[in-house]
C-alpha cells in the first residue's frame, strides 16, 4: 500500500481530490476551536480601556472570526462549503493574553472543524493586526480543536 492511501483528500495516484460525502447521512455537528494572542500586559490594559488606536478591537475581531468561519471553503481548497447554523466567537482577556474561542455548528454530511479553526485563527490575527502599533512582541499561538461532536 502506498503511504498516501490513508489520506482521504488524495486519490489512488496521489493526486488531490475533494472527498465525496454525498452518501453520508446528515448529522448535527459542532466544533470548538481555540487560539490565543500573547501580548504585553500594557496591551491588555489598553484593550480593556478601549484605548488602542484602532478602537474596539474585540468587537472587530469577533466579527472577523464569524465572517472567516463562513468563508472557510473559499480559503481552504478541498474544504466542503457548509451552511452554518451558528458561529460564535468569544474572548477571555487575561493579564498577558487574549484567549479566543470559536464555536461552529451545522447540519451536514461532513464536520465543521475547519470553520471553527478558521474563525479562531482569523479572530486572533485580527487582534494582532489591531494591536501591532503598540506591541511588537505579540504572537499568535495554540490554534487547535478543543471539542467536536456529531449527533
């Protein structure tokens, strides 16, 4: 057996393909993804006071994350386009970081992990973009799936 035979996005010859999920049953699916923006405590203080040059960065990052989750299939070449029932982006602001969580839900024949990961990633990147003028030490890290369910 060829090593690439275990990858669902590769055909028998090793070429990329979109997986055919047409015969799979529709299930309610939910995925929760996370990312974090690590920054200076002074950046967090400015964020809390709405004192950053670009304004209310959490609201903008929340909208960016929701919009990104809805467009995951446009960004990831072999990702199935899904009709999302719900996308939520939330933040936990800590002393030296902002923890991002994105929940994506659908009723579909395939999972919704890529949408949740895309939402969390873009929300964190938006925070980075909006804070970069005041903090050159920031980094985005810890992008991962926390949970996924299928009912």
